[in-house]
C-alpha cells in the first residue's frame, strides 16, 4: 500500500498514507455484514454499535443464517436483516454493491463478523485517509 501511494504521488511522509481528507463526517455508508455459522455474531454487533460515526448516515445490511437477538439503535438510517438462502456470498455481495451504487451511498464497508473491532474510530480513520481496500486483520480465537 505504501508503494502504491508513493507511485500515485499521494504519499504523505508523516502518515505514510494518502493525504488526509478534510470533509468526511457526513458521508453516507452502506455497511454489509455476511454471517454464516459464526458464533460471535452478537458480540460483533455490539462492537458495530460502538463505532464512532453518525448512525443516521449508516445503512446496515445483514445476511445471516442465524436468528439475531441484538436490538439495533433506532438512530441508524436503515437496517435490513435477511436470511441466507442458497446463494453464495459473492453473489449477495455483488447485489449489495449494486444497491449501494443505486442509492448513492458514498462508501461500502464489508466487515466480516470474525473481525475484532477494537478501534471505535476506525470509520473516521478509513475515510480520513481515503483507504480503498482494507484487509481483515483480527480474528476471534
């Protein structure tokens, strides 16, 4: 990633990232969550709720094979919870990407429920540094 930023002349020697943006608080986010056979879904959803970003700007789209007992905040722009049928994850993800574009969301976040979210400001960080793709880093053990 650092090499790409350097080659694109977006290198910032202080941050070693792309040059930070200034306007990022009002960006609309489509948050996609695909959960299949994950025992930590409820814990994961609690961490999602703790993310420091205006909930009114976040649409949550959850596909799961489990019953969700979690009660989401009423502050979110919208929340859809759908049961996984016989579709593959990549087909569902492609469809949600099209939906994200159709409804003019500015960012699409795909967070795997196996990820451990500890930084409540991660959305701001990603938007500020204009990260295009972020790989999974942490797993429950």
